C-alpha cells in the first residue's frame, strides 16, 4: 500500500524492482549533498524560479523541447503584449521526457494561465521523448536545482522511474561540487537560451541528425495519444487555456512529399481530431529557410528568434491575448 516515498540525493542504489507491487505515485527528493549540475545549461532552476515567482500574475507558459528553449525571446514577447502576461519559457532539451515536464508544470496552473504545448514532431524517433512513458536519465538533469517538480508527477506512470533516477545520482556523485548560487549564464530570467550564432549558416543549411520532419501521424503515433491526452486533460482541469502550437521547422529538413498544402492540412486536422488541446497555429508559418537556424534543424539563431516569437504572439493574439497598442 506504499504510495509515497522520500529520497535523498546521496542515495547510492535503487531500482524499479525495489517497489515492485507498490503503487508509489509521489516521490519527494531532498538535497543531502552539495549541488552538481545547477550551473549547466540543461539545469532548469531558472525556469522553475520564473514559474513559481510569477504565480500571482497572469501567465503564458510554454512547455516544449529545445526548439522553444532556443527559439523564443520572452522579453520581446512581453513587450508585444504590453506586459499584460508574465511569460515562462519551459522549453527543455534533447533526450529529456517532455511529458514529464508537461505533467509537472501543469500542476502549477491556475484558471488565469495560458499553457502552450509545442513538442518537436520531427520523424519516427520523436515519440521517444514527446509522448511515451520512458524516462531518460537526462530528465533528472533538468530538475537538478528544482527538486520540487519531482513530486508533481505520478511516478507510477513511468515504469523505469527509479532505475533512471539511480543512474542520475550515480553519475551525479562522480562530479565535482558547485556552489548553491551557481547558475548557468546560458539561461536568462525567462528561461530563454542566451547564446546564439547569427550568420554562420546559409539558406541550404541542413543537419538531419534527428530525422526529417513528417507532417502526419508519425510525429505522435496513435498508440501514445492516450498518455498525452491524459496529461493535457489534467492540465485543462485547472481552468487554464490549453493550446497547441508548432516548433520552428527547417524547410530543408522536411521529408520529401510534405512541403505542400495537402500535407499541412492533413497534419493540422489530425492534431485537431486527436490531441486534447486547441490548435492555434498554422504549420505553414513555422517553416523557415535554413539561414535562420543555429546548430540544428529546429534551433533558431538570433535572426530567427524574433520571427518565431512574433508568429507565436500573433497566434495567441488571435485567441484573445491583447497586443500592445
């Protein structure tokens, strides 16, 4: 009947078998050692700080992969909406489970909030971090200085939860200690990434490491929709507005046969019919030339960021988010 446990970050070993047969849902993690990861660009304490310190304001909270981490300028977005909302960028990083962060962040929503979910749907391997329940160890790196997030998810939904955590702490204890007030200068106060190249790429830039973009159900396979919608329904129960938007796509990384209106319309209709969040964007306006990208097919550079930020802001304005006069 064990449903909640408290762990400490000096734990040496634990496995999923340790709690076999027990419905452990709540895991609280306490700091027993000095921090390690908090000065890393994938330690998202600044994002968490932004989330909790803006709790008494109306917020636009964006949960996504690294496309929004790199691709948004939240200071610019706030200026476009005349500071009527506090913007929180909870874009994460490759190899992390976005669903984990969506579930955790959603537990902080209030009825005055707007949540924008914008996963990377870039081909046959995108489901590994977008909508399934496998919990990569890198996910724990993202909460290295925001342990509170851990108890906001239902641990029983992630079958490898404890084994993944054990791998995290084992690696963590091999690292040198850092100060509690250490922060990465790669993240600003909104949660935006701060280091960019601006003019190193050409219009034909293409990386292709993660696969090409497919505008069909391959991005969110049908077998994972129940898991995704369970979390989105929980988010909606807060009374917040729940929206779905797109990451920026490098035009050169779109798979053959998908740069056409028929593919765009099919993809957007699939999302409308199958995902429990209101689609606010047109995918056509999220496809950009190669020179606007930095070091991947969905990381915008300093020139592409304001374009993408402006488009998302315009989509939100169409849903009633007022723009500055």
